[in-house]
């Protein structure tokens, strides 16, 4: 357990330092997210009445597509000098490599989302500053990051990562997309914990399943 | 580290198949402590595959490998601590400095007193002067030397070199040669190379892979380079 | 040996063919026309068996995937690959027949009904499965990745169904659901449905056997070519 | 095997046409007995039927093409070896 924490900490630290220097992941997620928000503003004529109906959908489309952009590039960093072999040659277990990558991904996605939320609130006049919405965002992002990291490892090794990543990722995460959109909508419309309880439960179940599955199966994505 | 009795590397009936096609077929080999073994073979003969399997990067389809007496599939964690691997890939993070890279790998190997060990290794490889530069600003030769430092940081008793001489400059080549010579008797080295002269001069035994198995293995002292070259030709049908 | 295998296959195909002929007789000549839904109700005898055999295919993919990852058995890989192709074919046909049934019965081509939507997601997952094999850098990698997706997809589908089911109750649609499937079936209709399901399962098995043997020949040839080249 | 597939493809095609004809006949009679059920529905049934069989027939055709490719390659290999 202690070595797990230490190894994961070391690897996440490495990802954060590298990210802090090149800012590739967060910048690409963020710029893409802002562009999507702007397009939505032109594409839909949003009156104050319908904005409450559409806001959750817009928010989550933004998160999913900008997140996908980050996920697609996740393992490219490790491929540049074949550093992934460096990791695999160290005595760190494969599960720990997965866990650290998933945590880094979660952090980068979450940081971008935290920046998008106030922007969204300003641009669309919908307040998203609500503890329940944060909880939903955190839990759903855990789901995205955990299964996304797994599929990113697969997609990176195929001939066309840009096509394979969304094809693998989107159909599988349909349940948590639905759950996230609906519970965000309920909270925006004034609903409370009791109204979103079963949706949150669904997200948590998905998170647990995807983390367990990915940890068990991650080794298979790395072997040749 | 060297447990008494068991050889450094023992390979028994190693087979690696891709689908129904066998790259390695029933390869067996024994490497004793302190030996330097060079493996030659034409392209696609399975040299790199052998190194990958020895390095636990790729699982064997059948057959067994013992490294330091331990089954390499079952005790892969222990095995990884005992081996250092050098390939033409640098395995360094461009956005981190040389020092950060070494610290990162050192921590992953749970090295006691990482800083002291890094100083020790950087002095022996003469890399201290550019240790604080970011790797992506270094020259190719500098990176190669940092990469060498990375592979011996945890002081592995066994080194696996997969075409280490491919695409490196003279300085790095000299350092590699020094490293190999200075490790003679201390470290066990298995290397693959295309350069017969270098491989021959560095190693104590020379082997040829063909048809997925070791078809030739000799003490290098019993032959001259030219004799070996003609042997190589007759065993593989190609002049390197 | 070889001739007996071919005889077995011939027998299988012949049986499939005969049962299918009988089903066609039942559907078009024997079974009464549904009073509420009219003649289009006969689509039902294609639609439901296609769905059943499509889902069965993906169950076979799961079995093959587990077998391949666990035992590295190449037969399991062929089974999963062949089954995924046939499953995608069946679900495609099922979705198309669903669309063509929905129009006369519900007045729209498509409803986001849980069953229809889940089938669509399922279809997407297994199209990704086939793409993964096509885009992988080599056959072993493709087989392994596809097997992982075959298992993940199968775990995911019930959750997809549940979420869509809940989602539908939140967003009720102004349309009526399938009015007369299930319960109020005439006994002769039930028999026809059962035999039709059997017939489509036989079609599935026939196709599967042929596709698997084709894969075996294909791989054997590739291996042979690879060994000649090296 | 190739031969069998050819037969299968052809019979399927014939079967489709044949049963479409039957269906047309059927539609006329059933149209009379069920005044309430308009014949408009019939094309849908037609379409489903044709699609299903066309889909399966196409798949069989695809397989037979593959088989032919394999055979051709095998033959060329044999010729090269001789």
C-alpha cells in the first residue's frame, strides 16, 4: 500500500511537472471548450426560458468533446521517446501505472472544467455554483478519466487514434452522460439531493466498474 | 545480489509466436555471471524479441526464463530490479531536466539515497555539467549518456543492450564501450548488435540466432574476427 | 475427415434452409393477420428473432473474448471475430426492420425507446469492435484489444439499458409504446415466433461455421506467406 | 465449399423474388378481408423482408469473395513453388 502511494505520487508528480512546463493538455482542452461554447451561442437562439432546459446539454457536450481531445493525446507524451517502456522496465506494477495515469488525466480534465464553469455561467447566465453540481462533475469526470485512460492506451496503439478514441469512448460512457446531464438539469431547475440520488448512484456504480475493469485489464493493453 | 549456484540467465525452450507464426522456437541458452554475450543474426531473426522477453516487456508464448534463479514471468518485479536495459529509445521525458528524469526513475526503483547515487553515476559517465538542462534542449549524444545513466542507476547486475550502437555518436560509443569493458566480470551483459567488430571485441562469447533458436555459440577468444565473419556468413547466408 | 466435416456443414445448411422455408410458410400463409396492427405485424416474426440472434452473437463474442484472453485460444478468437461480424449484420437488419415497423405502427421512423436505443448503442460498440480489429497494427494486437472491448461492451450494455430506461421516464414521449407485442399473442403466432427464432439461430450458426473456417484459411495462408518471406 | 456458397447465394436471390411474388398475391386477398387495415402497410413488410434477405445474401456473397481471394492466392503460391 505504501509503495503504491509512493509510486503513484512519483508518476503523477512527473505528469504534473511536464504539464506545467508545456501546458499542452489543459490548454488544448480549454481552448476547444471555449470554442464549443461560442459555437453553441450562435447555433441556438437561447432565450432565458429555454436556457435552463438546454444548459446541462451544452455543458456536458463541451466537457465530453474537449475531454476527448485531451484523452486522445494522453499516451502520446509517453510514446515520444518511448518512455512508456521506461515505466514498464521499472519494478512498478502495471496497475500503479494505470492508476497514476488515470489520476493525472482526472486532474487535467477537472482543472479545465473548473475554468470552464465560471465562463459558462457568465456567457449563458446560468449559475452552476452548486455543491451538488460539483459532486456530479467530479464523479462523472472520474468515470471519464478512468475508462478514458484505458481506451486511450488502446487507441494510441492503433493506426488511427483520432477515429478510434471517440468510437471506443462515447458509446461506453453513454450511461454516465445521461446521468450527468439529467442530474445537472434537475439541480439547475431547483431540485435537491433526493431528486438526483439514483442518478448519482448510477454514476458511482459506473465509476467503480470502470476502475476495477481497467485495473485488471490495463496490463493487456501494454504488452506486445 | 548474485545468489550462489544459479546462473545469471537461463533460457529453456523459449518460444514466441505471433498467431501461428513462431519468431523464436525452442530457444535455450545459459549465461553465467560476469559474461558478456553478443547475439548476432539477420534482420527479423528475433534478436530484439529475445531482449524484450528477457526485459519482461513481452511475455513468452511458452518456455521458461530464470534470471538470477527466479522465474522471470512470476517474479517480474524482482527481475526488473536486476536488469538494466538500453535500446535505441532514450526513454527520457523531454520536458524534464536530466536530473529530474534520473530522480524520477530512481524513485520508481526505490533506490536508497537517490541523490548520492545520481552524483556517483553522473561523475562516472561525465554528465554532471548538463544534468540541469532540459532533455529536449540536449544534443543527441548528451541524451544518450543520460539514458545510459538511467539504465545503470539502480546498479543492475545484468545489462541487456539492444543494438546500443545504432545511431549514436563517437563519444557515446566510447562511453558505452568503457561501460561494457569496466563492467567486465562485474556485470553480466547480453547485447545484440549489427556491428560485428564492436560486438566481437567487447564480448566473451558470441552467438548467432537463426530459425528462431541459437544455432551457434562460441568463446570469442577461440576465433578471430575474420573467422567469425565467415562463420556468420555460412550460418545465416548473409554478409551482415 | 475433411469430407465428413463438409457433410456436416452441408447438413447444417440444408436444415437451416428447410426450417427457414417452413418459417416463411408459417409467416406468410399460416399465421392469422393481427387485428390491430394489420399485415405489418408480420414484421414482428423477423424483427424479434433478428434481435434475439443478434444479442446471442454478442454473448458468443463475450465467451470468445474471455476464452482468448484466458487461454490464448485462437479458435476462441475466430469465434469472437466471426460472431461480432454476424452480430453487427443482424443488429443492423434488426434496427432497419424496427424503423420500418415503427413507421406504420407508431407513425414515426424512430423513437428513443429503451430497447431501440440500447440496440443502437450496442451496435455502435460492436462497430467499434470491428474497427478496432481493422485499425490495429497487427492481428494479435487487434485480437487482444477487441477481446477487451468485447468484455467491456458486454458489461456496459445492461447499464446503458438501465440509464436509458430511467431517462425515458424522465422525458416521456408523446407516443404509445409497442401495443401488442408479448402478452396477447395468438397461440399460432407464438409458435411461429418460436420457430422463426429457431430458424434465425440456425442461420446464425450456419454463417458462424462458414465464417470461422474462412478465418482459419485466411490466417493459415497469412502465416504461410510470412514464413516464406522470412 | 465455393460451389455450395454459389448455390446458396443464387437460391437466396431466387427465394427473395419468389416470396415477393407470393406476398403480392397475399396482399390482394388480405386487403379484401381486412377493410380496416389499409394496404399501405404492405410495402413496409416487403421492405423488411427484402432487406433481411438481401443483408444475409450480401454477407454470404462477401464471404464467397473472400474465399475466392484466398484460393487465388493459394494457387499463385503453388505456382511459384513449382
